C-alpha cells in the first residue's frame, strides 16, 4: 500500500533537488543566444529588434537556432540519473525506510522534474519577448513537455535496467536519430527501416517541435505516437523498478 503522507513529504525535496537542473535551459540560452543578441543590440539597438526589418529577422533567427539546442540539452541533463544514481550509491536504503513504494516515489520525481523543466523553458520566450520581441510561448511549453517526457522516459527505462544509464541512453538515442533520418531519406532497406520505426521517435518529436515553433499545424497522430511511446517506456521503467531488486551487482 502507498502511504500518502510520506510520499507527499518528498515533494519539497524533489522540487529542491530538481530546480537547479530545470533552470539549465534558460542559463544555456543566455550563454548561447544572449551573448550574440546583446552584442547585436549594442549596434542596432533593442528598438530595431522589435520592429519589422533586418534586425528583427536576425534576432528571431538567433532565437530559433538557439531554442532547440537548449531544450534538447536541458531535457537530457534533467532526466539523467533520476533513479539509477539511487541504486548505484544505494540511497534507496534510507529513501524507502519509511512506507513509500519505490515506483510511486520515482513517478512523483519524474512528474515534478517534467513540470519544473516546462516552467523553466517557458521563461525563455517570456524573457525574450519582454526584452527583445514577442515570440510564441505556448509552443515552447508544449515542446518542452514533449521532450521531457520522451527523453526522461527513455532515461528512466535505461536506468531501471543498468546503473550507467547514460551510455545506453546515448547509444539508443544516437542510433534512433541516425536510422530515422536515413529512413526518411529513403536510404535504408525495408527491414532496417522497420527497426528505425520501432525505436524511440526522436525524429518525430523534433519535427513536432519545429512545426510548433514555426506556428504551423501538426498531425495529432504524431503527437499520440510520441506521447504513447514515451508513456509506454515510463510504465515499463516503473514496472521494472517494482519487479527487480534495487540492490544489484
């Protein structure tokens, strides 16, 4: 049975442990996009960036080039080590000394991390809009939720199987993206294209983000594909946490 009060008691600590990693994307954006924007603003002026023209177009180009990178890196950093670290360092021996079920603990940790990441990513377009020029906000929030769900669920699944989940995650993610790009270009044999389609849908998620940020319509089936695949990976990870011993050699 899940004891509700001890589990809720961990909410504060989940938020406290996650908030600094969740703020990584805004910090990355300030470093990668803020510096060239500040340099350009000294020459052209902030007012010019907020009016139609060359300065405005360049500012949006810097924003558009920097946003996907900061979101992807932020999602990876946020998800890394969510529960594999507990097994490696055996923190679970005192985390679960009270009547808290392990899978519920890690599900709560996952949800808190996802929400904080989406909130932190939302700060980027809000700040850019307040200082430079208005950009869509909801598109970034939706993309952040999608990427946190996809990347986080894959890391959770890898972490439920192995201790060094980062290596497995990078291998799966890199293989998925390369094969799916080659498959889209028509360079794969039929059997390998089927393998690419069965791997985590990174290319579909990237396409959805690009369309959202560009203000273009997206296919509901693509959203369901990414969300459904991610949810299945998360459910499998939580099932493995429940079934497998936390202490493993």
